C-alpha cells in the first residue's frame, strides 16, 4: 500500500543530514557540556554554535536564544515567566481565540491563579481584530501573545502591526512562531517581536527540542530551576544531539526557504483548485490563498477544507485505510473529539467545523501524490 504523508503540520521526518549531524553526540561526543575537560568543551561549543545559527536566522543576538524541549515548553515558559515577573502590578494577558492549546491552556491555568485574560476574536479568515486588540491592552497588561501562523488554517497574522501596537503601548509581545519558523521569514527585529517560541520537529529536525528568543532588555522568571544551564533560564543538562540537529534543520530550511515556499504554494493551490472542481460542496477554511490579494496570507503548506455533511474524522480514517496520513485538526487536539476551537473561533458552525480535513504538505510531496489523494477523496465522499 502507498504511504503518503500529508500531515506535516503535526510533525516531519528527520532529514538525513540532520540525523548525520546528531549521531556523534550519542556516541563519541557524548560528554556533558557542563564539564571542564576537552570533550565537554567540544559539546559546549556545539551547543553555542547551534545557538549562533538560530540567532542569525531570526536576526537576534546569541545571548537572546535559550534552548527548550519544544514549542509547548517555550509558550509556557514565556507567558508564565513574564506574568510571574510582573504580577501583581501587571496580571492581564491578551491573546486570541485561535491560539494553540500550549498558549490557551497556559492562559487558563494563569486565570485560575488570578490573572485576567482577554481572548481577541478574529474574522472569518482567522485574522485577529486589531481594534479589539488595541482596546484590550491596558496598564495592567503583562504580555500580548499572538501566534505568527495558525497550525490548523494557516493564517499568517500581521505580527508587524501587532508589534507596533505593543511597542507604542509599552507591552511585551510574544509570538508563537512554531508553524512559521523555517517556512516563512521570521526576523524578530523587523517584526518588532520581544519573545518567540519555535520548535524543531516541524522543520525536519528531531522531536523534543526547540528554542525561545527573549529580547535582552526583558526579565522573565525561569520555570525550571536546577544547575543553571541556559544561563539560569532553563536548567537541565542540555540535549546536545537534539540542539545540534535543530540548528542543522533550521539552517537547511532557511537555505531552501524561497524554493520550498514557491513549490508548496503551487502544490497547495493546485490541490485547492482541483478539489473545488471535483466537488460541489467543498469549502476552504482560512484565507483564500488562490486569490491574488490573499496569496501571502496563508502558510504555503496548509490546506483546510470542509466537505458539507461528512465527518472530518471519518475522512481521515478512510484516507488512512488508503495509506494517506492527514488530520481533522491539530495533532495535539486529536484526543479531544469535537469541533476544533480554531474553526469555531473563526465563526464556522459546528457542522462545517466537524467536517474539516487538514492536508499539510511539504516539498517532498508530489503532484502525483496530490492526484492520488484527490482520487481517494472522490471515492470516500461518494460513499
Ligand atoms: N504551537 C503551535 C502553533 C503548534 O503547531 C505546536 C505543535 O503542533 C506547538 C505550539 C507545540 O509544539 P511542540 O510540539 O514542539 O511542543
């Protein structure tokens, strides 16, 4: 049976070059970077080189990068860390209704601890309501957290504008860039972002590693205390192999970004256009990237469609029987049945939200694979 992977927003395979870069750190170069002998210094240098690589890619200083276990930890670390350092004077958070659960559940946790949270609505494409955002920020706001790109519908937010608003109101701005990093340019200075979280496994790096950027004038409380690794911001012996692999994956993604972007946009639009041609009742959820004026507002690899009256879960099951990996929402919410909070958040009714299918593509996917997926969908929807 064919094995076609169209779930690249959930995770990606580890690139061969990335794996080769990591392997020595499991064997010959296994030393703890905290040691004082030569082998330990080599491990330390590998971590610092990786830090420099990530910093360069996002236009930051090396001293502003901290390695984490991934996007979830990064979101928790930055939102909680900022609130803990500013409360009780500033104990208010501004975020959006379509954030990843790593952000939303962190906010809910902080609400239980006494924080107040403004959840900003979006329009039908998933673009955050800027007026509501502006009006929600007040002198008690500790942090604004708005994602750069949405994991379910691919909407690319106007983070540059949000950065301007936050700067003018002197409020720190965090952006979850997990889905954006490696796919579209993320330059923290150009975009005016104070903190970002990124993750390795979305860009052909290993799972369980990521990083945060914290602008060097900001002081946030660390969540993990211990041996003072990562300059006290994130204690714990460094995941040297993971960190080195992450940097290599980031470097490769950055080098190939323009070509990958162009190819994925072409394949994405081909699939959307063919689906529209083949099915009367297919609806695109999120920005209509086939329209000239919206072409740059959706992640190149994201397709999210609803087939009226057909359950998204059953389509995913049926595709799986035909060797195709897809998703009906985000991987992290698969255990929670029911319509996605993102699709409900952009105002889709329960029926349309429950009939959603996410196909997330990457440059290894081919037009032939796309044709096969479409022919399977024809069979499934007819059934
Ligand atoms: N934020 C977004 C937007 C994501 O898509 C994900 C993962 O799907 C995460 C955070 C969590 O990242 P990780 O899996 O590295 O914990």
